[in-house]
């Protein structure tokens, strides 16, 4: 379990060092507009939803992989603390150091301003309102789809194993 936490921490560190290095040549005006755009789109709320879902699944997977019986209260504490840390990080706005370079890479300053103009329209405001719901429902649909695909794959694998005389029961 500690090995998995170490690997996750290492990956986050590597992601951290990459994010900061790409912001050096960015104008303060473009950075401010990117932050404005990200805030306007509700991206932080969506990211929080996604992170909380992923974190919860990660805790469940780590517990399952450990093979230990973990009290339900311990699971609740782990999930709550992970959520609290992520929420604090998002509120601190340090997260922009990671996302600004991405927007900078793919959008010119002119395009960022055009997106800001769009999100100030009625359709843009509606998009911001419905996108969290679309994201949440999309994650649920993706989970259902993934389960359906897994069932098909598992059936095909079992058929191929049987056809080739492969027995993994031992």
C-alpha cells in the first residue's frame, strides 16, 4: 500500500515540476484571462467532482488490493481527508499553475478572449450550468458502459481459454 502511495506522490511531484516550468514566458494579461476563463466555465467545480470520484475509487482499490479488512470508519476518514486536501488545494488557486500552461499551449490570447465573450452569452452561461450535470451523468454512463464492455470481453476470453484448453483454476 505504501508503495502505491509513494508512486502516486512521485507522479504528482513530476506533474508539479512540469506545470511550473511552462508558465515562464506567459504574459500577465493572458494568464489573468485564462484564470478568468477557467473560473467562468466552472472547471474547478467539475474538477472537484471528478477528483472526489477518482479519489474515492482509489481508496476502495487500495483497500481491496491490500487484502485487509478495513473498518468502514477508517475508509470514511481516508475519503474525507483526501477530499478536504483536494478542496483546499483548489481553493488556494495553486491549481492554476498547472492548468494555465495547458490553455496557453492550445489557445492564443485572442482565442481566450473569444471564449470569455462566449461564456458571457446566454448559451455560454447555460453551458456552465449544465456541464457539471453532463460530466456527472457522463461519468456514470461511462462506468455502466465500461462494465458492459468488460462483461463482453470476459465472456470472449473465457470462450477462447476453453477453446484452447487453458485452465486457470489451479
